C-alpha cells in the first residue's frame, strides 16, 4: 500500500505554494495567484522514476480541518508515511492576533498528531515554521527556537497521553525547519523530507563516495531532475571538502564514546556526544553540520562550523539557483529553448564545479578543489559512471 504524505496547516499558511514551487515549477511570485484548496487535493508525484509520493494537500479552512479530525479521521490519518504540518509565522513578532493564531495552530497540531498516533504510529512528523521571511532577521533565531521548544513539548504531551511507547521513549522527535518560499530554506526542508522516503539511500551514497574518490572531488551531490531537491551528498575520503575535513574517529567526544547527529531542544542540528554536548573541532566548537546525510552510515564526515563560515544550506542554494535557471531557459523563444539546460561548468579562484545529468532522473554536481584535476577528466568520469548509476 502506498504511504501518504499529508500536508496540513491552517488556511493561507502556504501549503499549496510550497507544493507548487517544488513540484510544479512555480516561481515564488506566482503563488500569490493561488486560491484556497477545497477539501483535499490529491497528487501522485513521480520522483526518481519509481518512487511515487502520494501527496495529500489538505485545505486548511476550519470546516475542513474539523472534518479531517472527525468524520474523515480514519480515511485521512491511516497509512501515512509523513505528516508535514505548516505553521504560518505571520504575526509571530508579537501582538495578540499573532498569539491567538499560534495557539489555534497548536491545538490543531496536537489534534492531528493524536490522530496520527492512532492510525499511523510509525509516521514521521515534520513541522515547517513557514514565512520566516516575514520575521525580522534579528529575531528569527529567537522566534524559531522558542516555537520549536513549544512544539516539542506539545508533541511529548500527546505521546504520553497516547501512551505510545516508542514515541514517549524517543521523547517523540519531530523534525523542525524554518522555511520561506523566498529562499533556499524550502529546498532544505523538502530535501530532508523526501530523503526519508528513498529506500537504500546508504547504498547510493557509498557508490557516490567511490565516484568522489575516483574524481578527487571534494564533494559530490545528486539532485532529483525535476524538483532539483538534494537526494544524496558525500565527500571524498581523501580530498578535503570546501571547508575542512575531519574523520569522525579523529574527534573524541569529551565524555568518550561516539558522536551522534542530532537536533537539540531548540532545533539546532549538529554532532553531539551522548550527553548532548556539541562536538569540538580544530575550528572551534559550536554548531556543526554534516555534509553527508545523517542517516547514511558513511565513514567520512565532512563538516564545518558556523564560525568557519561554511553555509550549511550551500547545496540547497544551488537547487534554488539551478531550478530558476532551468525555468528561465524554458521561457526563451521557441528556437533557443531547443537548447535546454544540459550542464554547467563553473570556475572560481579556489574551486571548480561541474553539474551534468547523471541518470534519466538525476543531476550530479562535483566540486573539485585541487587545481591539478582537469575538468575533462571529471566529465569523462561522469560519462562513464552513468550506466552504473542508472
Ligand atoms: P489553503 O489552500 O486555504 O489551505 O491555503 P494554503 O496553505 O494552501 O496557502 P497558499 O499556498 O494558497 O498561500 C497563501 C498565501 O501565502 C499566498 O499569497 C502565498 O504567496 C503566500 N505565501 C506562501 N508561502 C510564503 C512565504 O514563505 N512567505 C510569504 N511572505 N508569503 C508566502
């Protein structure tokens, strides 16, 4: 049975906008024309060829929400693989209206996850704190962490009330993201969501690792062809990535033992020891971000600290840029559009990048830092790897 991806949240929070941006090649500005969704809009989004996401965009008007939680409860909440609950941050800067809105949202959210525990206890839950662009830059981190804290608390309450052993033991970890249709944050959240649905992601990353080693590429990233979401990424075990490269084993947690990739109570991700302390590195301690998918058991982990200036959303920025570039190509006059975007070659003072199609459903990007590596050899390796990855 196909598992559903439920997209829920109050009316106007931006559910259809994000779906249209990611899956239907809308531009952010086009979403202003979207009308309210009536009841549930079902779509089967083909992803990576065989993987079909059974997406349910649930209209958020109050009467619909009440009906999902009551009359349509079992129909909506059974066989769910992922629940994405979208919170509108309009009014998050304060004011009574904003607080009322947030509290109403929290009540619906609690009701939705109670229903989820009842009908799909194994479902994954993602909370998107959306329209972050409307929150003043200086207040974003504070708004995000206080909301995440509250969401985790509510989620735990539901888990305990439902006496769901697994969820209560895990502290029921919801995955939270700050998002906006106006920047790459939406790609980051959706990349992580779809990665949870891809079977054998670890195998793909092992093969990518081999390719990265063969090409002496610092980092290798695979994007899905139509959405340009990041599917997998890895770093060569020999070449340093664009920031710094450390072997996981070379960094010892102060308490001994292993690091795990985790989020803290306030939603900050990083490698932590078993006591929840962040890892410290030669670049200093602090927020550390993985450049490989945390679920993959890849031996080499490339990471950098915020202090070192490595942008954890660098690949999602590429997603957003290339997707917009593709859309621009499609808008060219008929004759020129025949030469659609195929590959991109980029030369910067301290690295080169090459983006090309890998399989019928994916693009690959390789980043090379070593100036002695010729672009022609990278291209040839990608060409030779195609059959293997197909
Ligand atoms: P229902 O279908 O009624 O449930 O609403 P919805 O959640 O599908 O909302 P929709 O996608 O129709 O978006 C409502 C409005 O929010 C549109 O005008 C969008 O342009 C706007 N919007 C969506 N995402 C963002 C965002 O990240 N930032 C800002 N500023 N506006 C956004």
